[in-house]
C-alpha cells in the first residue's frame, strides 16, 4: 500500500493574511490523526518558523516548529553549506533578518551601508520586505555591482492577502535585477534548495513512497511539484485560477476548491484502510 508524504504551502492554502481558510484546521488534524508525514513549506520569508507556528496557533491550527520550512530558513541552510562566511546586506522582513543573523557572519544594515559598509558586503539577500525603502534598494544595488553575490529567497511576484494580491519578493528581486543586470540565485519553490530542505524534514516525520505538493500557484507550487516528480494538487483559494490553468503549460494533477477537500481526496486515493 502506498505511503504518502505531503508538503503544504501556507499563504493561499491554509490562510489569507490573518484569516484561516475553510477546512484548514480540519485538514491538518486529519494528517496528524492518520499519521501521514507532512511539512509546511512557504516561500514567504517575513517570519521565522516559530513566528509562523504562533500565527497558526491563533487560527486554531497546531503544528510543531520543526514542521515549518520558510524560504528564509532554506536560504540560511543553503548559504551555510555552499558559501564561505562574509558580511550580509538584507532586504527583507524580520524573519529573514533573524535567519541571516543566525549565520553569524555579520550584518551590514542601512546605517552601516551609509558609512561605506556596502563595500564590505559579500552577500545581498532579498526577500519580501514590508518596510522596503529606496535606501535599501540603493545599497543593495551598490553592493551587487561591487561584486556581492545576489540571492533571492523566492520568485513570487505577488502573494495573497485579505484585500487581494500584494507585491511579493519576486517584485523586489526584479528591481535589483533591473538595477544591477545580475541574475540572482533563487532558493525557494520551484527550485532545488527548497526541495532538499522540505524532503529532508518530511523524512524526519515518517516513511513515504510518494509526495504530494499542495499549493495555490502554478508558477511556484505546481511547477515545483512537476519539476521534482511530486503529485501536484492545486487549491483555488490563493493566486491561480481555473482560467490560469487552462492557459498554462503547467498543469496540476488535481484541482480542489480548497484545503477542506483534501481529507476526502486522500481517503479516496488511499482507501479507508490506508
């Protein structure tokens, strides 16, 4: 009998902004009750896994911090493995800043950059930044043009919130690409660094033969699933719509109205004795 592992996106799948989506708590509880290994993988780097755990708790969704993987966490782990220590300039939220501080390599902030510290920066790391300023873009540009490595947490140009779609990290990364002419290393979905971290975490919660990726975006979640041989399950509560699917070359394996339909779909696929 097939052993299933599940990677769940968060924004647009479990919630929009601070509002939980219908059936999110029940779906997570179902996975726990059935003993199905699962992790939550978000391209949003504005919070740490601990902060996301607290956010989910406020919505009645209880998961351990170890089950939560952010693009910020994946970025830190990638940098630890692949790069030598060097000073970092961060364009991003508090979660990404905390991950970069966790490297222990030293952070150059805007004030330090104003005093010429941008010349010492070896890594410019860019994520979603709710407090983006021209100064951050300016010193990020100067550092990259001076030879610093350009790293983006994720490519999402938007993310779903209560009022609609807000600008995402990809929009900020695009600004730096335009001003530097440099292509960044992108860590999050649909790229390999995010996959490696998520699957390693997933294995820590149990064995599996097949992995399903449940997400709301064709260009990240569904492309991610297709790239790494996972079953692509798309929900319609986030960014991409049925019309988007019809006009795209990236097709999910199944489309659900929302996360609340996931338990019934799993039961149908695995059978009552699964």
